[in-house]
C-alpha cells in the first residue's frame, strides 16, 4: 500500500469515528475546526488522486447515522450538508463554477440570500393539516431519528400552524440602490419585499408541510445551565451545540423539557395544498407568517462583490454580537428554479455554500518539543509546529504549559495535534489526535538541566513547573536585570529593558551584581551615552545601594518572593546572610510562608552562582543587612501599627510607591490584594475592581487625605 493510500485510509477512519462521536453519540472528540481540517485534507488528497475515491469514503456521503435506540425516520428528500468556503477567493471560485452552467439570461438575474450559520442540531419537522406530527434529526441525510416527544417540549416550536390568526406585516428591507444588501429589521427607511407568488401564509393551512431548521441553546442560557450543574456536581457540557444535541436525544422527554432549547427555521422541504414560494427569501417570509421562529438577521444581494465584502465585514463585527454560536454564513441562490437547474455535485448542492471564518483552532504536525527559560527561571516547554493558519495568522509554535500537561495528554513528538489561538492569546496545543498515530511518534522527557546554562533544574514538590535557580543564567538574565532595577525593586532611574539588553549583549553584565560594577569609561564609548547621561546613571546606581534589604531581596527575583513576602522575611532575619542559611522548617514557621515557598527560597540560596552574586553585592557596598534604629520605649507604637492597607487608583500627591513607604514609615503594612483581613483600602481616581471587592467585603475605604490624618493622629 502506498504512502498516499495509507494516509487516505487513516483520514477516512478518523473522520468516520469523529462523525460518529459528533452526530450519533453527541459526544464530540474534536472541535469543528479540527474536523474541518481533516476533511479538507482528505478532499484535497482525493482531488489529487481521484482513482482513490470509493463510494464508502466520508466525502461521498452525509456524515452521521441514526442511533439504534431511536425509531428510524426516512427523510422525504435528502437532507444534505453544504460545501465550505474559507476565503473570499474560494467564495468567488464557487460563484464562477455555477455561473458557467447558466445561460446569460439566468446569470443576469442571480440574487443571493445570506443567513447566519447557526451551530446547533438539524431538525426536520412534519405537519399534517397544520398539526405537528413528527420531528426527526438529520441522521445520514436519508434516515434520521424520531425525536418527536422531545421536540414537543421546545416552546419555540409551534404545535399547530398557522400560529397567527392573520399574517404579520411583510418583512422590510433597506433601500439602497442597485447592488445594495437588503436587510431585515433595520427600522426606519425600509420598504416591503414582493411576496414572489406566496399564498396561504396566514389564512390557508398547508395539507402537508415539512420544514428544516436548527435547534440550539443561546450562549447565556448555556452558561447559566453549566454554572448550575457545576454548583451541584452534575455533568457540564463542552459547548452549546453539544448541549442542544444531547438534550434533544434524551430517552426521557422530561429531561429535554428542563433544557433551554429554542429553534430557527430556514427551509421548506415539502409544502402541499397551497402555492409554494418560488424563492428562498419568500420561503423565509412564509415560515415567519406561519408562526415559525425565523432569524431576522438575513440579507439579500444582487451584487456578488458586495456580498463578499459583507461576509468579510460581518466576520469581524456582526457574529460577535449574536446571542448564539455561529461559525459562518450560509449563502444560497434566491431563485428555486435555478436550484433545480444547477442540481448537485456529489452530496453538495451547487446553489449554496457555507462561508466559514478562520478557525481559532487548527490541526497540524508537532515537529519537536523545546524549552525556553522565563525571567524567574521557569523551564517552559513549547511545541515546534508545522506552520498552520489559526485565527487569521500563521502559527509555527505553541505553548505546552508544563511537563504534567504533556504527560497527562500523552503528547508525543510527531503527533498530529489540535492547536488553538483565541484573539491575541499565545497559541496552545489542545490535544493529540491519537487516531492518526503511525507508531513513529516518540515520547518526550523534561530535561533535568537548564538548556541555557547547564545548571541542575529543580521541581518544587506540589508545583508543575521546573526551575533553573541560577540567577546568572543567560536565558533569564536580561529580564532578571530589568526586574532588578525596576521601581518595585532597587528603583534605578534611567535603567530599563533597553539598557539591560545592551549591557548583557556587550558582556558588561554577566550576573545581577554586575550592575554595580559597570565601568563609566566603557559606557562613555557607547553611542547615545554622553557624560551627563552616564553620570546620572552612575549616581542612580550608587543611590540604590542603600535601599532597604527587603527591596534588594525583592530584586533578586526568587520565585514567589515579592514585596510583601520580602518584608516579612526581613522582619525575621536581619540580613541576607542569615536568610541564606535558614532551614526550610524554620522558614515555614513564618506566617504566610508555606512549604512550597520555603523550599523555593532554600533552593535559590543553595546554588553556588547565587551565593556568589550575594557576595559580590556585599563587596560592592550594597546594603544586605537591616540597620537597627534606636527605639525609645516611651515613644509607644506608631500610629498605623497593626493596620493593613491596600492602595489602588491614582492619588492626588503621592505615587503608589510613595504611599506604601508612607504607610510603612508610620507602622502599617501594605498588601496587594483585598481580603477580610484588610483594614483600609486607600482609593484614588480610577479605582477599579479592588474598590468593588472592598465594598463587597465591608472593608473601609479612605482617600489620601484621610490616610495622612490617621498617620498624624498620634
């Protein structure tokens, strides 16, 4: 068997399996985007090698099948799916293909109806003399499942038609001149669309009526239901489509009745006893007049270029505003006579197509797994991918989070994987498609040494990440220096990320302590470093030597040690030397220092390169020990002693850092987050979520003036 034939067979089996999970079990194993990617690969392969096409290929039939537990229903005519277009060019190619089959007089009168592509469960509803008698799923397009009892519980479904005693007013469309879109429901400036030969919409009852639509769950209802299920420990659903399908295919209709399912109807399959509409637009009008729920967001075009532009624009704005999930638009030729003339190609009608938007998920090959090292020393595995378009951009790498993530999902080098990119979020590998494995994939192991510096990597018990705790590691040095000199750390004015990058690149800084060994003569030789600039920078570096040891401890970038933790540590140890030899058990005895953080601190000081940095800092004259001030006993406690403050927003006269120092100078403690233990929230302008949380927790809120008054009250 050839390689192409092997790939074809693997794709066919995988697609058939995924279709069974999706359509029959209502338990999708992959996303729509992943399924579409595999489907397109199979179509491309069979197009290139038509000799490989066989009648049992998934491309030659409608996906899905009737489940054994339901009574089978034969469809009155094939209930088919649509071909997809993913780009404007593919949409234009579709138009060009069917236009070649039409005479010139028909080409001139082609109009297009555009409707949202609702992501739900296709249902087929049967009415006899206006009464609902049968409801079925699509199944494989020829045979579906009888879900009549469940559909009767859907409140949006009319059990008898016409639902209204008199037809509603004709649907309006926007005036706009030649080629403009005709849009339902725009309010002012609209006119009526001709009925196109429709009769009996409100007054006469069709003797037989079969209609097609989509059962779905609105996003807001889906989220509420899932939240309630989660609160009680019950099953939650992956997405609204899965939820709608699972709800309608319950054996107990009482379960379905408790689910927030609704409907849109969009096709008349059979109509007898009254004049049939002659266009898609008129069919939608007929359905609406009979009392069926019909989506009002629909457009009519006679200018194809404007239709294409509408598809592009709506994908950027319109679909985000929908109350339900939709992954594209459906475009249909308006005139039913042209439907008859154009017919089908394979399982797809020539007269309609689905325009689908760039997926936020895609399928590609995982070529390798590599490691990058973060500022705090985390060893972060990432996937090297075969480039693939995701969410409108080409992605060639994606995060794998950590070792546990890779192991739990059994992600292997060489796997076909699903990749997701939503908005500006970093792409991530979601899962391997194990059904497509060839046996050549290989497992991956996390390295036990940092790939950048070769030092031993450690994993703290209870954490998922591995760390390189060498502060001189070149992979983390630039970001480490940036943090070291930042305002929350040593606050060296005129020293930022650009200077850090330059000095590390030139070899002036090889570890954090080298900040204090910069040679002003070397700096003067650099472009853009004049005498005044160098003098100011050296003065700022010199001034930073006297920062409190807690600020220096924060600057070192030990995992988990921020401003508050650093101050707590320095309140117990009078120097970095004392902290460096503190045992883990002793560190854990400090309030707020748990076992993971205690181990992180001990691991950092256990590394020879880090101890060397501390010695260099001391040799440079940096303050590494608390200077004990003489305290007069009679002075009593400071005015803010025992109080905990959180500072948010923009204060009138002080920066946040100044306000923190002010509170500490007067005996108070400053934390970053609101809790029930917070004494006061000091709020300035544009105070946001912290102000809301303080209100919820009943924490007192004061301004800068009240803070100063409290500090001066004793």
